[in-house]
């Protein structure tokens, strides 16, 4: 009787430990993914800073070479680069805000699946073009 109760308790304990281990593995995985996302944000911020510095340097060179205008405007090319990096940074930040790590993981998997499907479609089209026109 006691042995039966002890074996039931032991199986309950084993199940609890198994769930705890699984939760810990999931937590560690999500922490790593969060660190990777934060690293991406930091890289984009550094890229934005370098593009802005490059723009400032180009503006200073232009001012040295030409007459000094009344109002200095940043060149359109630099503005486009800055806006591109800012949009990328905003997209990554928007994805991070308000999302749990499991939602981020699901989104990343969806993006991977979309990329693989697009890659397969492109390769299929390329193969069809090669077979129709000439041997590749």
C-alpha cells in the first residue's frame, strides 16, 4: 500500500521535474534569441551613427571646397541612407516591444519559411528558363 503511494508520488515528482526542465530549456532559448535581437538593434544603431558621421564629414568637405551657403542642408543621399537605417531600426524595435519571446520565435520561423518558399520559387523559375532557352 505504502509502496504504491510512494511510486505514485515519485511519478508525480518526475513529471514536475520534467516540466521544469522543459521550461528551463525554453527560457534559455528565448533569452538567447532576445540577446540576438538586442544585438541586431545595437548594430543598427551603430550603423545609423556611422552613416550620420559620414554625412557630417561629407558636409564639412563640401563646405571647405565651395562657398559657404546661408543654410547647410544634408545631401539627399545621406538623408536616404539615414532614413533607411532608421526604418530598419524602428521595425526591429516595433517587433521587440510588446511581444513575448515565444511570439518572436514564431515570427522568425514564419520569416524563414517565407524565405525558403521564395528561394524555391526563384530556383524553379530559373530552372525553367534554363531548360527552355539553352542548357545551363
